[in-house]
C-alpha cells in the first residue's frame, strides 16, 4: 500500500480500501501504518492525515512607555501635575527651553513658574 496513492481514484491502494471485499481490514491496516482516519465521502472512503498541531505563537509582551510627569508651581503658588510639557508651555505662553533650564537647575524660575519631576 502506498500512502501517496490512497486518495487517487482507481489506484491499487484506493481500490483496496474502497472496493475490495476486505476493505474494512485494509482501512484498519492502513491507519495502523500511517495514522489518520478514513471518512466516508458520499460513496467512497477518503483518508484524512493526522496533521501535527501548529506550534503556539510566542506571547508578545507590550511594553508601555513610561509616562513622565512634572509638577509645575505657578506664580500664584498653585501646583499642576502635567504629562505633556511642550503643550503646557504653549498653553501658558512659556519658553520651553527656559522651562527645561529650570528643570535642570540652571535657573530658579521662568516667568515665576517653577518645575520639578513628578515621577
């Protein structure tokens, strides 16, 4: 019996498992040799090979970027916690390079605003 001929109609192997008087025995022997199973398709038997289960895909871990936060002290003493420094500077008409100098300790304040990391 040839595995490659099992589903080729009218091949010797196909005839054994479909038309032979001992077809049930041939199907049993074939599955013992090659595995799989026979499935009835209308009037003929077709062999379905046992395929190995696919390897599970490795889990991908999503790393979220660290969100930086800053504490800005306004000239009136109120404090804001922000996460987007550039946007805050634009909204309050501040020079972002001067604010970064305050943050790095090169200046004490900019237009009365003080800033420190809030991480």
